[in-house]
């Protein structure tokens, strides 16, 4: 599998779903980083560039509560 050199962040609170989405993306040649919630993403954001951030809808309540 040829690596594309792009990093996709997966914002998902369910570990099983994050693993599944991550597997699909890695099979397609992407590097993935998993973030359990928006707070974790913001805290770890400076640890490396993210080319695309995918949210499966887990954080809609976090955004609405702010």
C-alpha cells in the first residue's frame, strides 16, 4: 500500500468505531490520529499537523454546550 503522506484526525468517542474508521483510512493510504473528544483534540493539536479532521458526530453536544 502506497502511503499518501496525509494525516487524517478521527474525532470519535467510541474506540471500536474509531478503530474501524482508522482501519479504512489506513487501508486507503492515510495516516490517522484518533481523538476521543474535542478537548483531547485541542490539547494534542500542536503535536503534529492534521490535514483533515473527521467527526462522526460525537462532539455535537460539546459544541452546543459552549
